[in-house]
């Protein structure tokens, strides 16, 4: 656990039902703010119960304000999702969360992280590029959206150091 300013970062392990409910609500609010559907408590629980999963939270006054879920396999991690409470966006919480996560991942001998992001999610793309992720490829029609249309995903990766 590490505190930075009024923020505290920690691994959420094991995640309680209350943790999962709070984080699912946060995820839904964050994704609703960009016109997307957030995760349910059940989908978050399923993701966090996978082998190699790592849930890291950012807390302000013991209240979750952001979190990231990673899945680690061998020396590589995939960032499954990242969300920051809309009331706390614009305060560099996401970049600080990723920086703190780097240290946790390197302690597990993880040397690189990859992710995919919708091509229409400009705030996320800006964040990932700012913290050093590089575009590697595009998955055409990867995300299904309302009305049955599809949106491409950009695959990003970066080496931890």
C-alpha cells in the first residue's frame, strides 16, 4: 500500500462483495460518461477470479476513486480495464494508478503490459500514449456497439522499466 497526496493505492485482494459492488458502480459511472456500458458486479467478479488476475485500487478517504484489473501470464500482463470515478477525473489518478501498478507488476516479474482500446475512446488513448504505451496493431470490428455496429480496437503495449 502506498499513499500519494490524499490518494492511497493498494492491491484489493481478496475483493469482497462490497468492494466489487462499489467498483462496479464506479466502472458503470465512468463508462456511462463516455457513452459506453460499464461492468456489472458479476462481470467484475468473474474477471477478478481468473488465474493471474490483479486488482489495484486508488482510494481517497478510504473510498474507491479508481481501479485497474490486470491479467498476468508468464512475464506479460494485459490491462483488462481501468476506470476512474467521473467526479475525480482530470486529477491524474489514472496515470498515477498505472505508475503504481507498474511496481506491483514488476514485483511479479512482469516485463510488459498490453491492452486494447476502442478507437473512439480518445481520453483513454491520450492517457495510454502519455504513459508510454505504443500502438502495435488494429483489430477491425473488435467491439460490438449498440445497434449492432462495430468499432475497431487499437492494441497497445509497453515495456516496464
